[in-house]
């Protein structure tokens, strides 16, 4: 009973009795049919008919709905508006008592109507056993939906994904088994596949579904974006497949496919992209086995994720350690693409029919041993064409940093090419100008960032030789070293090959000295050594080649050079004075330092000619040879002046020659500087240098001895102390 309300009321117009507090009504105990009115209310009509909303239990079926009518005479229930129909079937296994318990079928039939025949109308008491009853006949098309939260969070929305059942009938409801639940109808799969006729049965998880196969030609998948062949299954485990999925030029083979309305997921046993053209796009050859595929047809993309193995690209020539995206426009990928001894690393690769690359990538080249990188760079735009066998790389904006670990060098480069079959890289080009040259810098600690620019350079991956071409100069210490033909070669460990037949200009500020045909070994940014030649230009603009036996850098980081001039070379320090001995170039000084012997080439036979020693800086524009206690090669003192013979009363001249007797007295002599006046054809030894102001020099002896080369006369001029 319901508190506060009457148990029943009768309508005197039609004699309907509205009854309350009715928990259930047993219609047939022999056929296990009873009703449970909603809110415990029902209407008893004439001839014992009952109108009610609520539940009807019939054997192993339960109907829930409204506008139900029990017809006593016909002994049936008219189920006009069934919201849901639920089933139970015996379990496959027995319990501890040896009985099979009843298992609810997970799937629910909805939106149906029909008639439940309880028993033969003449056998309402059930006195005569009648196993074919109860019988239910569904008179309309009903639905089964799969939008339950336990099925992938309710992803199969009922407005587009459902099974549409044909009208059906079921008898023997008290002994119903799962084998007896077989329905005909159509599967509507949210455009995953076209609608098709399909039989529905109880699955192993006790849901209604199916396991079927596509036609041999397969089903169009996702509104024709692809194609699927082989097994399809439906249950509360989801909409699943075991078979092959075609998308663009790819085929995925999997025993574990999940079809969702907006996507497909699969773990494959085989994945392949065929080398073929689809639309305007030509796809490459790609293969793998164990991948995870996520196909998103609405965005027209298939995401393929590596699991245990790398992707084989271009018929196995390259591999991808990463993931890829397949689209009508082509293939994008991330990860590492390994080809021969190279690695291209990017989050945004493109992979085409014969090429691959990226707009922003890291690029590595391994040595043959593989334990050390030969080249490394980052943030470059890359395109590697396996048909042309060329890789093109360019910097993003500013020059890209390129590392050469084997050679212990780095470079700053705008672009370079990798000639695959030649195992060689080319940086810049032969037409590159100096302002577009690539900079190469040693990172060897002992070389103190030695650097040079090259418009064109190559790197060989077999010999590991880094070669620079059209190198304008290499700045070392205070010098500019100019390679022959602009060629520079760097070996392993930053060892630069000697620059044969090069040129050295020292220093870079004054440019005083140019050394030619040099053989230079550069040790670091502040040190180099070698040998070569030097052109000495005398007063008359005649050039004399001098052999430099040593070129190097002193402790003050300034260039010097040492030469040796033999007598046989007949070198003239000026047009009339021959020289032999050593010389030294000091880069900051314009004049050379001579330390050896000179001889005056006069024409006077009456004057003895001797080699005399001297040391000093000589200006070739005006040769002034220092004369201070001169001596010959035997260290015998030489004199210049007029002398009085000790064994006679005669005076005699001497000009850089020995006295007749050591005891001969000096009348006049001179020391200082030896010069030659070309106009007067006179040799002069004086304490002052011609062209200088002697009044500004302290304690200068100004005696002068002049040898007139025309008249072969010696003139002595007595000076004074200032």
C-alpha cells in the first residue's frame, strides 16, 4: 500500500479500477511471467485486463517500458512501447554446485514493441506443460547501441553507431540459451564502413555482436578515405578488426585493430608504404613490422609510431628511428634518419620518392670506425637526394656552425653539398666571393683559435682531409701568410700541411717585408716557421734574391727571418758594394739587419780591396754601412786614411785596407759610415750619415776620408768635435 492514498479507486463511467501499492502481479507461475507496475500503480479493466507501465518478467527476458496491456482472454501482453529489453542466458561453465548460473547479456534492445504470448489461452493455469511458451514477437525494427562508458568511454555515439534489428520472434523464453539469441539486421558504423547486412549473436563477453569477414574486395573505410579487408568484430570490447588497412599507398596488417568513429588504432605485424604515385604525390618505399598506427581520416593523416624496430626507407638504403605521418601531400617524420654513415635528426622530416630532408635539422657524419664523428652541424636546412646522390645543406639565417671532430676544427658556413658517391663534402663554391667565404677555426688547444677563410672548401670522408681553396691569407702572429693558389690542407688533429711556395707578408700593419717561395709550417695562431726567399731591391731598383734559411716568430710574437748570402751569389748590397754573410729580417723594422762582410768594388788598382766585417741595419735606398774598427775575415784590422811610413818619409793612403807596417803613424783616419755618391763617383767614410744634421749628435768625429773612384785619389778632411 501507498501511505496517504487509497488502495484502489473505481471509475463508475467505465468501471476501471486504479490500483495502488501493487508490487507485482504473478501472471503465470508455470511460465515464470509476472509484472512489476511502475510506482506500484496499475489499472484493472473489465475482463481482468491490466494496463500498466513498468517491468514485465518472462522467463529469461525482462521488458521495461510503458503503455503495456495484459489481455486476459488472449493470455498475452501487448508491449506497445518497450524502452529496453534485457536477456539472461546460462553461463558456459558450472558453479560450485554444478549448476550453470544465469548471466545477463550486456547488450540491451531498445525502441521496440511487440507481443508476449504467455501460454496457450486454453492453458492459463499451466496445467499442461508447454515448453515453447512464453513467446515474444517483435513487430518493428529495434536498436542496439554501444555508447556505454565501459566501451572506450562511450565513443560509439548512438546517433551514428548502432545495430538495426529486423522484426523477430523468440520462443521458449524459460529455456533460452545464448545460441537461441540470433538476430538479423543491419550494421551502421558511423561511416567507418558502409551500412551492411549482418547477423547478430552472443559474443564471448556475453554481449550481442558479431565476428564476420568483409567481401573479398574489402569495405571502403571512413567514407572512402581507405579500404579494409578481412575480419570485423563487434562486442562490448569494441569495434575491432584483424586484417589489412589500405590508405594512400600504405597497407597495415594487424591482428589488433580498433575502429573508432573518428580514428583507427592498430598494432601491426606488417606496415608498408609502396613506391607509387597517388594523385600528385609520389611516395617512397617504407617498411616496418611492429608499429602503432593511428589513422585520423577526418584530418586525412595516418600517424605511424615505431615500437621495437626502425623503419626501412628506400628499399632498405636508409632507416628511420622515429615516427612518421602519412598524408595525401606526402610523408612527414621525426627522429633520426640514418643513411650510410650519416644521421639526420629532426622533429619535422619530409620523405619523398627519392629524397628526404628537413627545414631545420641536426646532421652528423660518422667516421668509418663509427666511434667518432667526422662532421656535426645543427639548425640547417637539408635535402638528401638519393637519385642524384647529392645532399644539399644551408644555414638558417646566419652561418651555421659545422664541427669537424677528427680534424679538431669548426667552421661557420652558409651552405654545403655532400657528394655521396665521392664521400666528399663541398663548402661554398668556386664562384663565391671573399665576402661570402666560410670561416674555418681550429679548436685544438695548442693552436689558439687559428683561423682562415675559404670561399670554397672540401672535406673527404675517406682521407679526412679538410681542404680550403682560394684562401686569401692566414693571419699568424703579425704576419699574413698567403698560400700558393690559395690552397690549404688540414689533416687529423688540426695538423695543417706545410704551405709550399707560399708568400709571407710581415707585418700586417706596415707590410715592410714580403717573403716569396716560402715553405711554411703553421703551428698555431701565434707561431709559424719555415724558409723561403726574399727579394732585396737596391738603390737602382735591381732585385736580388736572398735565400732565407729560417722564418719564424720571436718571443715578442713578431716575425723574423734569417738568411745566408754566400760569396758565390755575388750579392751587391748596393751597386758598388758586394756582400756576403748573414742577414735578419725583423718585421717591425723596414731595413734589414746585415751581419757579415762587404767589399768595395772600386776601380783603383793602387788601393788594396778587402772584405771587411760589419753589423747593422741597412737602408737600401741610401746604403750607409757602419764602419767601426773594421777587420778582414782573418780578423786583421783595416784602416781608412793617410798614414806615414815608419821606414820612410813617404805618406800613403789606405781605404779599408791594411797598413804597410803596423807601426806606421796615422796622419788622418775616419770611421763611422761608408757611403757612395753615385753622381761624384766617390766613396766616403764619415762620422755622420749623409742627409742628417750632425749638429744634433753629441761627440761625433767628423773626419772624412773620400776615395775618388774616377781619379783614384784619396782625400782626407779633418773635422772637429762638436
